[in-house]
């Protein structure tokens, strides 16, 4: 069977092994900031895609990519397979995916990988004996519910119908109702699975439905999935052995194989791997679990690497976007935003967002940077680390937050010199001289987990006015992050004499539509009497709001 309808080999522009293509994920909205950074630091042209940037660099320079401040995860692209011949037949699709393993440029991927990670033994880029076949394709429908209308290709259900159906299914599962249906389903799954050799542990198989990170709702909506799957394929073959890692206990719960069957045979000469599949496009007859499982099974049959979901050396990433398949190796084992913070607060910001906010301010050497509402200190720590030749200071009204920031600053100081002044203060009455700051970068309380929407009506105008006082006229900038757009807009209108909004970057922050506002300080000198008058009008309006209809807290 032909893998692709156009061609079965990687694209023509597959890089030579001394140059590789990197894709890096970026918080959607900050792609252009990340592109600018990558072009400046890596000196290569960068393409922007939604939520990612892509570029080619010498394979030897791969490690430099991990020094970029604005990216979250990055991968080396081994091969692209455009227009894969995905038919309506699930088994055919799985067979096509398995075949891809033969033509992936493992040599390129492992060359890039070995510039970041190491393994005590050499990792062969091709097996000693190329296996004639990479195992039988299996149905991902072991995760489907054949009797489940949301899984069948029937008339489309409305959102509320889907919701009702999901609730019903959850209730049925939790109460053990519809047992007959479950039994039928198990029978079908058993019959459909050519790999289980009749040895499926039925209760595990059922629990897979309940414990899998892919809920039935995710499946029925089916637009974008990101599922990391241990290679059930390899596990479910009774002739093969897999490592039994206690850390994988949860994962093994949704293995369709009886736990008794697992034996430990970890080959220390070989690396451990896992496959992660990201699937986009709703028209596939398979899910990402099935795709990762089949692809992983084929990789296992090809290299006989060890399998480990948590303790992996190598992460193979299978991106399926409609009919285009890209196979990558992960260069980050956890997102790069997990840096600096030891003492977490309720609203800790991702370091990558902090970095991108700081970059949007176009900071120059010697400038003074201030985060007047620092929480746990992500912004000031990122500022002090990446803009060493600047002065960073920060503060918060809450004693606990000041303590957390200090703890985090001390933590980072253990590995690199860091200078951050941390003070307890009120942003509306900063103990700072007028026109003493160049840049204010802060993450305002949204009024959801921190503060309240009502309080924001007073806080935001007061904060912006005080930042206008302490920032240098004409030269000063501010970068403010919030989700409370009504309040920030009101505060911007109150302080319009001092702040001009030059740019806004909207992005998704944990499901909330957040926005970063880049403000430039006008030439207008701060006038205390004027400011007091403007603020008192704003505060009066806020009071009237309090007295009148309550402001919704969303
Ligand atoms: C969204 S949190 C900041 C989170 C921070 N970026 C982090 O990464 O942890 C907003 C912070 O503003 C602080 N805050 C609220 N009102 C303030 C005020 N009047 N003066 C100074 N800080 C204030 C809160 O205590 C809270 O820590």
C-alpha cells in the first residue's frame, strides 16, 4: 500500500543532516514576538504558523534554540509526509502510519537530539536488520464505543445534545448502568483487536474508557487532540516484553493487557521512548490514541527501544494535520516556561509570557524596569535574567507575595547572579520618585483568582495614574496584562493624557481571553492636582457602579 497519495518519501526540501528544521510552540498571539527573537538570536529566517514558529538551523546549533526566552516546546522535524492516503478504513490508515516509520529520517532527528541530550551507549539510527514488516495495524476503536451514538458517523448532534449524551454516558458508567451494552462493547473490541490473541483483560479495557485522558466528549468533538500514549501495541503482544515501571501504574491501568502479562526486560543498551500524537482535522476514522499506539508499535518493532511513558529518553512526536503527517523528535522534555519558580502562587505567570511581555517593551541597556504587582516574581526574575544590564525592582501589596518573590529570587540566584529589589508597597502609592522608571511591566489582578472585578474599577485607574507618575515622560513604556478589558479601557480613558496605547496582543491564558497592552508615556508632565481630579471622577463612577447594578464577576 502506498503511504501518500502523492509520494511516499519525505518532502523534497528535507534538510541535509547538517541542517535541520525546528518547530517551536509559542503562546498563540506571541508568534511575531518569538519570530523576532529567533531571527535576532539565531540569525535565520523564521516562519510563523498559528501557535508556532519554524526555521532551519545548522544541526550543531540546536542547543541555542533552547535559550530562546519566548518559546515553550521545541521539536526537530525528521520527515514530512504530505497528503497521506488516509481512507475511510481505519486499518488501512493505521497500516499507512506504520509504514511511515521506514522512511523517517531518524538519522537527522537523532543527530539533532544528541546535541541536546546524551545516552551512555551509541544509538543506532537504523536497525541491524530492517524488519520486513512493522506489525499488524490495530483498531483504535478499542477506545471507541461501537454502540455509542456520539462515536458513530450519523447525523450531527447539536452542542446541547452532545452535552446531554455525555452526561448520560458518564452517569451510566459511574452507576454501572447499561451493563449489557458494556458487555457487547467488550465483545466487539475483543473480536476487533487482532493483536490481543484473546488475552485482553476486559476490566482494564473497560477502565480505559473511564480513565483515559480522552473523555468521550473530546472524542465526539474530535477537532484537536493531544494525547500521549504508551505503546499498548508493544505491550499487547504476548511475545514481547515491556518494562514495568511503577511510575506508569496509572498508564498501565488503561492498557488492554492483563497486568499479570507484564514482565520486565529493560535493555540498558537502548534508549527508552514514547510517542505523542497531535491530531487536527475531524475527518479521520481513527483517534490520536490509536495513531500513537500503532506508530509506537511500529517504532518498537523497528528499533526495539525500551518503552516508557515517563522515564523516556526520546519522545517521538507524530503530528497529523488533516492528511499531512509530520514526524518530529522532542527537544524539550517539559515546557520551557517551567523555569525560575519554586514558590508557586495562585496566579503564577508562565515565564515565557513574562519574557514576551518584556520583549514587547523594547528594553534598552541601562533602563530601570519595574513590576509594581509582582505576585511570585516571574516578570522581575525573567527581567533580571534576560536584561542583566538593566535594573529590576518589584513589589506587591501582599506580604506573602513579597515573601514568595524573595524565595524565588534566592532560588534562581543559586545558579546565576541575580539582582532584584523586592519591596512591599501599594501600586497606587509607590515609594518611587517621579520619572524614575523606564518601563513598568505587570500582570494585573483579573478579579477572578486574584482581587475582584469591583475592586479593579478603583485599582486599575489608580495603578495606571501612579505608573504615569513614576515613568519618564516621552520615553517611558508600560506593558500590562489583564483579562478585565472593560476596566483597563476605562482606566486608559481616565489616564489618556499620560498613556497612549500603541499595541495590543490578545492571547489565550488557561481558557481566558487575556490581552497585553503596550503603552507609551506621553510628553505630558505629571500634574498631581490634575491627576487627583481625574482619579476622583473615576472613583466616583466606580462608587456609583457599586451602589447601582452589581458588576458581574464572570
Ligand atoms: C495576577 S497577580 C500577579 C502574578 C505574578 N505575575 C506572578 O507570576 O506570580 C496580581 C498581583 O497584584 C497584587 N496586587 C493587587 N493589588 C495591589 C496593589 N494595590 N498594590 C500592589 N500589588 C497589588 C496582588 O497581590 C497579586 O499578587
